């Protein structure tokens, strides 16, 4: 069985727990909770302070996430300032996954349909970003975040049809499900383009409390990832929204999700 690098997590869900109470996120406490939950890494821009905190808690840096309006002309993305400094920090910190989000046209509050020309431009921009970051040893992937079918399918075409083969997909299982896409089907249809994951389960459009619960068969997804030869990080993106009605803390849900995936992996041995 193909082995994975380990379990990591994005930080948005952890930060959101603080924002609910009107507090500033405390990274030291978040990283401590991540380590205690059984994670080995975090996905974050490893600035000196962030990297020092991660090392203090025995955590590696798996990757960095950058949101960009990829549908706009390349010059407006200002890659020299928005991407390359973080990419260099990531490479120096030993991270591997440079995850680029296709931000919505019109903003997060009122996303608009992108045109096919804009989807094609996204692919070209991703290719140019991969070229600019070339030589750093990083994997550049587009992260799917669209909640509607039109933009989700178009963002997918940005990579599959319009981007260079060096550009991969970071499959966010939660957002794929919300947009009506089958995340397991994505793995089987595009095995050579799967380079990273953001793992979250869902009950419809509502995030579930932990990975073992929800509409997505996470055990089957893990099996499919292994079958296509994926050997990267398994990065969590758990999110406890009001509709989730979580009975446990995010730290507890993360620990249970780690244990669940570990049990799934043991069954395959």
C-alpha cells in the first residue's frame, strides 16, 4: 500500500473558532492543540514567527495556501509579491504544497459566473505561477472553492484543459460535494493531477463535525487515493459552523478524525 506523508491541517477552521467569540486567533494555542490531536504538520505561510511556533510544537509545514483572482490578467496578480516570497519561505521550511485558490469573480459575498475565457486565463495564470516557482521543489495545485456547478466545473477545466501538466489539483472534498461534484470520482478521473487534499465531510451544504460522519465515504476516498498512488499529505479542513451543531471541540473532532483515518489505513495493511 502506498504510504502518505502524514496528517496536516489548514488553519481557517481553527481561526474561525476564535472569530466566533470576537477573539484574535492564538497560533501558539492552535499549534499545541494540533500536535495534541495527532497531527504532524500545518498548512501555513512559514514566516519566521510561524515556523518557530510550529517547530516548538513538533509540527512540520506541509504547504501554504494563497488565494488569488486567477481569472484576472496575470499582471494584476502581482505574483512577485503575492506568491514568490511565500513560495521561497515554504521551500526553505521543507514544505511541498503550494496551494493556489481560484478566488470568486465578484467577491466572496456575491460570486458571479466566470466566462470560458476567464477559465482559460486561470489555467494560463496557474501555468505561469508554476513556472515562476520552478526550481523550488514545490508542487503547485489549484484548490477548488466554488460552491456552484458552473464555476466548480470551470475551475476544474482551468487545470485539466488549460493549464500545463505541472499544475495539479488540490481536491477540497467538502467544497466539491457542495458544488455537486463527486470527490472520489475526481480522483479516478484525473489520477495524475491529484497533488493535494483538503479533507472535510459534509451533510449536504453543512460541514460535518468530523471526517467519519457525513455524505462522503472517507474510507473509500482514502482507498482511492492510495490506489492512484497518491503519497502526499492528508490535510484536514474541518469547520464547525452553526449548522454543524458540534458536540465536541474542534481539537476533539480532529483527534477523532486522525484516529478514524489511522484505523482505515490499518485495515489496508
